[in-house]
C-alpha cells in the first residue's frame, strides 16, 4: 500500500466514528438548544436559567467542585510523593490506592450510602461508642451539611485515583539527577518538592486538573445515590429535564451550559499552568 | 554479485535538504564506509539503499536491477541496525532464522544455515536464549548473524558498533572485517568513527551536509584530502591550517617562512598534519601553550602567527608551556586549499 | 537506646518520621479499603440484617441479599445487558482505536496535530451529554433501546483512551524491530503480525479491559438511551428511590467486583499510558 496514504486509512475509522457520534450529535445539541421549533432563539436558556432551582443547582455544582478538587489534588500529590520514595510494597500500595479508579460513580455512591444511611455504619459506630442512642437519619433536608459532606467524601474517595495515576506517571518522568543535583546544592526534601517536583510536574498537573474539573461538573450518580433531590446538581437537572419534564430543548441548553463552564475552567487551568516553550523535561 | 549504483539521489524532509544529488558506485564485494558527523546524511543514504526511506529524486540500482521502487524485502539486501533490533519475543535461533522462515525454506535448511552463521559469529551456545538474556556484544553478534544467514548480495550496517564499549568495539571491528571479506558480499557501513572507517574500509565516502565530499581509499583520504572539510575531519588531531600569501611563481609566505607551492595568485591555505613536523633550526616559529603527553607521543598545542597549531612530537621532547619551538614541516606532506572553493589545489 | 552517642536525636527523629510515613500509608490504604469492606459486609448479610440496626462489623456470610438480587425481576437481564454492551464496546474500541494509535506512533502526516486535537477534545468534553441528541438519532435509525446502540455511545467514550493507550504501546516498540522485519522478507502486514502483535498483545488486552470498564461503569448515557434493555447501572439508578437497601448494596457490589479485577489486570499499564498521554 502507498505509504503516504496508509496513515489516513488507519485514522479513518476513528475519524468517521467521532464525526458520527461526537461532532454530529454535538451540532444537534447546539441546534436543539438554540431553537424551540422556529428559528434561532435563546428561549431555552432563559427558561432554564430563570427556573428557581437553577441558581441553587449552579451553586451546588460549583461549590462541590471547589471543595473536592483542591483536596483531591493535595491528596494525590501527597500519595504520589509517598509512593515515589517507597522501596518495598510499592506495587501493592499503588494497586490498593488505584482501586477506586475502576469503581463507577454509582457504585461509589452506594458504598457511601452504606456508611451514611440511617441504619448504616456511621450510625452503628456512633451508637457503639455511645454517642447516640438511636440511629439518626443523616441524609435529610434538615442536614444539608451532612449531605454535602457525604457527597464530598464519596467524590474524594472515588476520583482521587485518576489524579494519582496521572501524577505518579508524571513524577516517574522526572529524572532522578535533578533531585541529586538539588541535594548537592543543599535543598531540603520540602524545597526539592517545591522547586523541582511541582514545576516539572506542570504538564501532568494540567491534565489531571482539567480532567478532574470537567468530571466534577458532570457529577451525577454519586449525588443521585446519596442525596437524591436533596442536593440538585446541573447534570441531574439535565436528566430531569429530559425524562421527568420531557423538555429536550431545555436539557440541551443545560448541556451547553455545562459545556461552557467546562471549557471556561479548562482554559483557565491551561493558562495558569502553562509551560514555557522549551522548559519541558 | 552486486554492484550498487546511486544515480543522482536527493532527499528532502519537508524544506530540509538532507541529500544533494548523490552519485556513487560501490563495486561488487567492496567494503564501502559512509563517514561523517551526525546529521550529514549518511544514515539517510543507507536507508535509501535499504528501502526504508524513499529518495525524493534519483535512482538506486543493485546488481544491475533498478530497486528504488521495491520494498526492502525484494532488494536482496540485509541490514544490521545500530540498536541491533533483535526481536525480544523470539529465541536467538528464531531471530537468525527469521528471514529464512519468511522465505519458507524447509526446516533442515533453516537449521543448517542458522547453525553455520552462529558458529561463524561464535554464538552457537546462545541459540536457545532470548535477547533479554544477552549482553550488548552478544546481541550485536546475533544481529550480524541474522543478516548473514540471508546470504544477501548486499549487507548494510548502520553504526553497528557504536553501542559497544571501546575494547569490544576494537575486537568486533577486526572480526566483522574478516567475516565480511569471507562472505564476499558487498558491504555499506555507516559510521562517525574515523578509526573504524580507516581500519575496515576498502573505500571511504566522506559526507558533509548531504554531499559526498570525497570517495577514495582510506590512505588517499588521509594523505590527500580533496577538500578542507576532509582535512579538518580526518586525523586525530586533524590537519593544521595557516594563511599563505603568494610571492609569485609558486612561492608562498606562511607565518614569515617561504614555501614552494602551487602556481596561483589567489590567497591559499597552507595545511600540514601535526605528525608531519619535526623540531628543527629552521621552520615555523611556534609558542607552546598546552602540552599533553599521550604516551606514544607528545601533543603540543601552540600558537603560530596568531593561529592555533598542533604538533605531535616524540614523547622524549622536552618542552613546557611558553617555550618557543621551531617546527620544520615535511615538505612532501604539505597540502594547499583554496578558501573560496574549499577544495585542494595541486 | 542505651548506647551512648553524641547524636541520639537524629536516628530518633528518623525513626519517628518513618513511623509517621508508614502509618500515613496504612491510613490511606484503609481509607480506600474500609468503605469497600462495608459494602462487602452488607452484601454478604441477610436482607434482615442489612435493614437492621446496629450493623455488625463482620459479614455473616449469608447469601440472602445476593439471592434476592438474582431473583429480582429484570436484574439478571440488566446484568447480561451490561456485559454485552461492555463486551461490544471493548471489541469496537480496540478495532477502531488501535489502527489510529499505530498511525500516531509511526507516521508523520499532514493533519496529525488536528487529529490529536480531536482526540483530546473528546476526552475534555462531557461526553454523556451527547446521549441526548443521540437518543433522537437512534429512534430515527431503529437503534433506540438496543444494546448495540448503547455500545456505540460507550465506544465513543472509550475511543480516546484506546487511541492514547495503543499510541503509547506502539511507541514503546522500537521502529527498528519492524524495519528489521521488513529487511528480512516481511511486508508491512506480516511484520506487524509476526513482530509487533506478539509484543503488544498484553498491552492491547489491558487497553481492552479499560474500555470494558468504562462501559461497565457508565450511568448517564445508559439511563438515557435504554428503556426496556436497561444495563445494570441504568437499572440500579432507575430503581434507587424504590428498591430496598439490600438490593442496592448487592447491585453495588456486583458493580465493584469487576473493578477490583480490572485494576489488578492492568495495573502495569495505567502509569505508562498516562505518562505518554501527557506529552
């Protein structure tokens, strides 16, 4: 076969597939969002944004992302540096720490439901310690803080692993010589982390953050399992528009709003963590 | 029996011209070395002969057959790669027999040929091993054996010894030369190591910036460099150059001394190898700067008329930095170059 | 410490640091494992125990909940659907993704950067959202509420990963090995099957398993696109409000088990894959 043509033949299936199932539906969503049957309109957007629950949904989603992502980042960095220094048992520890990577958000929600449920393990433990006399229903509208905490913990538990994997891979790419050089020049372990690991890890931090932030805006099943309607989020509302209200125009508008926020934050992250040309490893 | 003809081959990678109009004939059973610094185009030329790269323009002929449109497998060549490319999932035996199996030769024939070349390369005891269990030198031997087993018309080698340590390289150099001479194949050998080139080649093609500057026997390349680049590249240390001004009728003044040279009224460069000089009463006046005793001889870096100048002297010579030396060039070893064309002037 | 030395403090602090380090590692392991253990207790307890209070902290090894799960109307079909969709996703994403991964690792071609951008874009995009218009598209083409239709959407989710993983796998095979095969009588195709494929097979398997799990775990698109042919995730989600606790936990457990196996199977490739993908 002609060698010049071969690469195009090889990428053709993916390109066709993505055009059909990614670009085309994307155009459809956009079209649906900007029309109510006749011509261009912003009605769908004004409908969803003027709904009384919208500010709450938006606030919840952003608040959750703001609470979860920094903790995950710190935790993943801590775990990655810990595992980097490990001599024995590294593979086992990494395996255990990456288990949540394969667990779906729904399963994670159910797991934490087992803990926060009225007859769950948290209540069992508290009564075992004599803190409470009878089980308390924790996940109710009277305890919005606890609902938030449960969702937060479930998210941190579930989705730190993906950041960990990206960061461990990134740290693995940093040559040991840099640390040896820094040590010779008298840098402490902490200084080495600040002056070498963090700056050289920027591309990985970029990837990890972008991926995590986008997924944080897509949070859905964890919330559905733990909070139900107590804690409305954007993706859940989109689902509700589509199925409970059968308003696909509004659902499409919600989808585009989520997309806009995702793109916005992606650009901010890329901007803040940009790597100067030629400063890569 | 295979003669290789490269007719007006040029190669462009995008805007970058890697090879300019290469013309080269390598005769049957010749050992041709392509020598040059990295980026000079020597590997590209080899890969074009092999068929791993396509020339932008020009033709490649092997054994009287035009091959530049053929895939590597149909060119009657075998190649030894720089990093050996020994297949990690196959045993040494299957590695060496890989090409024979592709030709669907009967089992006994494969075994016979594998065992023969394995013996030739002294690896018959490794046949059941995998590449992960071999040392660099052993992998090198497997790679060569695999190429020889094909009984090709032409064997192509891309810096095959550059990943070995110095001692092993010297050993393999001699061995490879012997094995290849015996196999009677035409060989094209790419290297940046001039010692390797000098010691192995029937003929060396010195390449620079995508051109062949000189293609000649090792001694010719050494004694009579065709261009300033060759003179400054071959030899360790390479030739010394000094400005020469004509005083007419083939007489020249170099650093205040008179020499006989070519009849020309241009400014030329005077060139002499560091080992072609002896301390004497008359000659070039040099101020010694750095003295490096190398055991067999003494390398003296000095200043002659404001230019850097090196001399290789007898190791008993007594000299210290700052000393003034008078160095007499051996007149039949003096060469002249035209700075405009950079070519040698007779 | 009875030995008299002048710097007793240094080994002591080092020992303390070591202790803190090991406990932190142990604590973080517990943080991951204990919630899963709780789920295990619930799954291996009788429905009565699951709904009672307080909870035991060791499982009673009663299969009542799992039996109830297996007997619940539609649950086994949902499980079967999940496996089917994930299996199709696995096969399609490798068959479609691997050639592109090979092209990216071996060729420089015009439009390569654009293609990479398209791949990365899909990764950085809330893909499940596309399920909404696809639902309409599928109704028009008769793919609505079919296992295959959902597998197509899940393949879209898995493709960026399968392209990137196979890209990094192929990049790990030196091109010289292929070139050597070409000079030894192979065509492009035979060099691929005789040299590249045997070397890459474990990695391809890992990448396939990854695709399987992406599909297995996906909730939103599954819930949007299937009505009768629910997958396990969609089924559980739909019945979250109404189903009893022991059913949720048993279902959750069935969801988690493949994850444990999956991470174990592909653990070697997780890091290599992300290392390259960041470049």
